[in-house]
C-alpha cells in the first residue's frame, strides 16, 4: 500500500464519519444503556482505578470516555479523542451535563498521536481500530504513549455472521438500496474480528505481553420494537436522511420482515460478538 493509498483511505473514512456525526449525536442518549453494556468489558479489561491518566481513542459522541472519566475520579483524567472533530461536539455537551471536570477533548489521528512518549497509564478504544488504515501502526502509537507499567485495551466487533444486528441490516439495506452501510468504505466493522487477529496485531506493534478475550451477548428485545432504527440511521448517516419517505417506508417494512424469523416467545433473540485485545509494554 502506497502512502497515497493510505491518505485516500484516511480521508474517505473521515468524510464518512462526518456524514454520520449528526445521527450518532441524535441517538446517543437513547442508546446509553446499550453503550454501557458494551463499555463494561472494555473498562474491566483496562483495569481502571482512581488517579489514572487515560487516552481514549475514537471517542465519538462520548462513550466510553465519559464512563472512564467517572471511573478514574478522583485524581485521574481522560483525554477523549477522535479523528473527526465534529463527533466530539456531543461528547463535550454530555460531559458538561454529567458534571465531569476531569475530561478534555482533542482531534487525534490514532496513527500519528500528538502526545509525548509515556504520557498515559491507559489507552482505550471501543470499535475504532477497524477503521484506521494501519491498525498495527495505531497500536504501536498506543504503545509509545503508554508508561512502562501501562496497559492498552481495544475492543473490536467479531465476525459479521456473529452479530445479528449488522448482518440483517446489511443484507436488507443492500437488497433495498444496492449497497449496505458497510459497503461504503473498504474497512468494515468486522475487519479484525477473527479470533487471534487482534492479539497478533498487538504483538506486531511491539507489546511485550498481549491477550485477547471473547465477549458474547444474547440481546432479547420485545417484539414490535424497531430496535434497528438507531443503528440504521447511524450507519447510513446523511444517506438515510436523503431517502424519500416512500423509500424509508419500503426499507422499514423490509427490516420488519427480515428480523421476523428471530422472534420467539414474543421477543427478538439476537447474537452479538466482540473481542477485546489487551497489551502491556
């Protein structure tokens, strides 16, 4: 891969996430409970404690950085970062609403961090590593900014076939619109999801010790709840807003039909699979 290819990929990713920023901000508060479910395995892996200094990468509209800020108080601090500055606007607002005064916000490319070596006790990232052109380089940067006794914890999605929500939405949107949300960019959320891949990247990046954990959930949601709407809008961003009302209705009906086979005993039964990589210098 040439530098020109890498630069093009990075620019494409930034433009894509900028187009999604409004939708992510719109749904963030309603999805906070679900976000917390995904936060906890990552926060546990990061071994957080009061007084630690943490860099959170790809913080988006606030999570898990806000939860981390609460976990390291008193005495600790968090730098919430994202490559798209507009994604952080909602995070700033939520930090103020939560009364968090130990968090700051910076636009950061995780492959070229602006921090001196040994700046942080922890580096965390939830569902961001998959979208950077060179994940091993991003992890090498995480290692560089960690202190000698520090720890990095990165969460990624497992294979698409293990994540019902994404699998069904992608198939349905592709059938209705000709292209799924994850066809818009060459780096999909499932790019690093095969078992062992993440641990291998940590080792390639130079971490002295690395491990990988499997996180599986079986969400159960009452039938009749259109739980996919948030994910649909967040994945498609401005593309969804540009659809006609007729096309939105067609897509909605198709999703109701596509998720119907997952209903048992009056509830949707879904599968979800994430993986957490943990590295120490």
